[in-house]
C-alpha cells in the first residue's frame, strides 16, 4: 500500500512523521508532503537518520490535483481547518476531469480532544472518506455529532493515541528528584497570569529545596532570548536575578529526554501530560484555572489527577500520588495497540 500524508503546519508535520513511522511497521510505503515555508517553520522535517518516508515540499492544493495522487492508494490530509474542504473538493474534481476515481482521503484530530473542542475540529473533516479518531470516547462523540444529519454514515476508525509520544526512551531517572513543569504557549494567556504562575513556581521550588523544578516549554522558543515574550515563563525566569538555584529552565528540543528523566510532572493541559502518564510518571493536572474548554481542561476530566498547585507541596507527596484512571486512558485510545493495521485495513476496504 502507498499513502501520502499531507500537512501545512509544524504540529501536523510532527504528527505525520509519527504516523509514517507507525505505518511503515505495518508495511505501508509513505510519502510526506508539506507546504513550503522557512526552515524554522518545520524544525524536524525530516531527520536524515532512518527517515520514515520520502518527503516532498508542495502546496497542499497543488497536491490535491496532482497526478501524483493517481499512483497512491490513499492520502491523509492534516491541514488547517479552512483548507480541508477545498482540498477535498479540488481532488475529487481533478479526478473526475482526468476520468480517474478519486483516492480515498482520511483525516482526523491531531490531539485527543473532547467536547466542544472536538466538535469544532471534526466539523471541517466531515465528508472525508475516513476520519481517524483516537479512542472510544471520540468515536462516541462523533456519533452524537452526526446523528440525524446528512453525515450520519461518516466512516471512522479508532487508531489509538497516534500523535502522542508514548514509547519510553529508556533513560534512568535524574540523580536529584526533578519535577517537570510543562508550559504551553498560551496557557495562561496574559502576561499578568504568567507572572503569577512564575511566582507560585518560585514558591514551589523554595518549599522543596531537595528537588529541581524544571520549567519546560512544550513549544519552541526563539533562539534569541531578547525575543522571548512576557507571556512565557522563560522571560520571567531570565528577568529573575534572585531565582532559587533549583528553579531551572528547560529547552523544547530536550523535552522527551527531560520527561523520561523526571521523577514527576505538572501541567495545565499539555498533550505531553499523556506521555507522562503512560510512561508511569506521577502526574498532576493543575486545576487552578478550572475545567475550561479554551484550556482543553475537559480532556482531563475523569483522569483522577486534577489538583491545585498549592496541593503539590511538598513535592515528595507527588511520588505517592495514584496513577491515572486506567478506564479513562483506555477510552482515550491507550488500549489500542494495532492502530496502523486498523487504518490499513479500512483503507484497503475503501479501495475495493
């Protein structure tokens, strides 16, 4: 089977790289197609060592009408919302004009969203030949969304947490107890709220001098610290001349390694919290900002891990915290181990 995975953002490309590696294990030949842009836009495309697929740089709508599609068994389309339907229409029209059958097209959420955030993500994908979901929770929500509509027969398949890094790297824990604080770019969004969060993390470090509190952005910061914004913990850390020695700043490029070495993990709603959970890290989902849709808080409702930052002191208490609710993790898709093979079988059926 030959597939293309088409992306137009750094987040989508990283997800496609992961899916390409998984599909290769299922015997699928994959071509990665991504939109042109400056090198800094796609910092991980693709790594020369053991590339999971061949790579092309092409405008998505140009790919939609390209004869390249005629030589594929299907394509995964992971584009910005306003491009999804134009891609679908352009491909089908081009296939008709060439007298060819359109290729099966699949798409799906990049994150294990729930509730209103999931509905908003799914709406532009309706009408694709197949929607890839993460687990049974998303399958159920899609069913409610399309019930009684013209899309009631929308095909879908649950393929697990395919975009969430879940393979442990195998490094030992750090010698000194270390808690990783996962920071998201826009959560909380205002400079005032980020300043308050930084001060509270200062207090957390001061209250647990035997621990390292590592501030870890889950996004890329500009390489020049002068360009860091006041809405980042990195900016506040750099300005703080009296910061505790055990309050340290991590680098986005080191995130997987840092997470593997960490003794525990904190965060508001970063997807990397799921990696921490499935790697067996004691994890706290900070509920200080409430369970708000714009913070993706509903995703973690039912995890059993929500607590306030003040309740994490002293940090030694985190080591005895219970693990994530296994039923909740299973509903998200963690229980699905054969996702690439499920996707391959569904696409084979569509091709027939």
